[in-house]
C-alpha cells in the first residue's frame, strides 16, 4: 500500500498562522511580492519600500489573503545570495508591511537564521522550498505557532531543470511530502500549522507538471491543505508558446483546474483575475453537483 493511500483524506478546515487563523472554506490567494532584482517575472519592479507598499495595497484591494515576500530568487538557474543580503532586503520590507497592513504575511526562505529573524518580526507563514531540510530550519519552528509550507523540489534552483527524472512523479513527490510531514509531526509541530506544495516547476518538466496537476487530488489523502503556484511559469509558456508577459490566461486555467482537484491556496502574481476566476469556479462547484475535492 502506498503512502498516499495510507494517510488521512480529511484536510484541516483552517491553518494556524502564528496569532491568526486562515480558514479554508474556499480557496485562498497568496500574492507574490518579489523584492529581488532577478525573479523571472517581476524581478526589479518592487525594490524600494514605497513601490512595494503601493503594490501590496493594490494586491490586498484586489483580493489577496496572504502576502508572500521573497528576497532571494528561486527561479531556475538563479544565483544564491548571502544570508546577510537576504536579511537586509527582507526585514525592512517585512516590518513596513506588518505595520501598515492587517494581512497574513509569508516569507519565502529556507535559511534558519532568516526564519528566526522573520519570526521575531511577526511573520505568520514560512514558505520553504527545501521543506525544512536545511540543518536547524525545523528547530526554528518548534517554539512558536507559525505556519510552514513544505514544498517538493528535485535538486536545487541552480540545477533543478537539468533533465529532471522520476520513476513515478506523483508517487515520488507524495512520498517526499509524507516523510517531511512525518518529521515535522514527530518534532512536535501541530498538523494544523502545515501546508504542502508539490512544487510545480521545481525540478520538473512540463509533462511532470501536467501529471501532478491531473493527479493533485491524490495529495489530499495526506490530510493537509495544498498550495499550488503555476503563475506564468515555464510550463504554461511551453504549452502555449508564449513569453512570460503573455501567460495570464494559461495560468488562470491551470489554477482553476488545481482548485477543482483540491488546491486550498493559489500562489500568483495576478490577484484580481485570479480572484474573479476563483469566484466563478466556487459558485459553480458549490451550487452544482460537483464539490471541492
């Protein structure tokens, strides 16, 4: 019997995010704020505090439930930055956003000391592409109530798209996430603090991504909320033969399919179109014969 079929199929109706609770009666939107010069879509657009705060205000008005701040790019072939540089980029922005807005804040990082500093400043969610595998990262989550998103990635950003291969991508990703969840629970984390992310585009070909999307409902058997981020990614561009600037409609289609198959949180650059598309999908699914999976 495989791991996915062994685990519970009942997902938590909420996520405990430090001193806030994120309810999941309907899909939620995680808005991307990259304060980096080299992210694949919006790198360099929001490097100053004024530009970033204005963008956050707009995203909240458009329907964002969470602001996910990234200070180091994790796009394919990106270069890593020093711990100090990441902290310097992140902290002023995190403090300013928290002071000005009453919104859930996520920090996209895998470095234990960055996690520690973010928690000190009141972050609600840690979004870790390495799923707390960095030495000391898990320990930073033990004495607080901050939520954690555990993502699957094959390899590292610098090399992850160099011929990724799986024996069975759904099973392999499921086994990895199950093991990371098990480690978190054994360490003492409450399962209501855990979100899982199959890691679309992180060490996966377009075929791998489409197989994961088609089978996303299988990850519901882990009994945890699923986050999906396909916003303007290379797989969308490859299928449509379009550059990143023209991938909105393909991204919307992928995210609607993801919610139908069980995604609870959609991570996106495009808040208003995504919010509107999710409202239509939810109305059809709630009022019709289908249900959120």
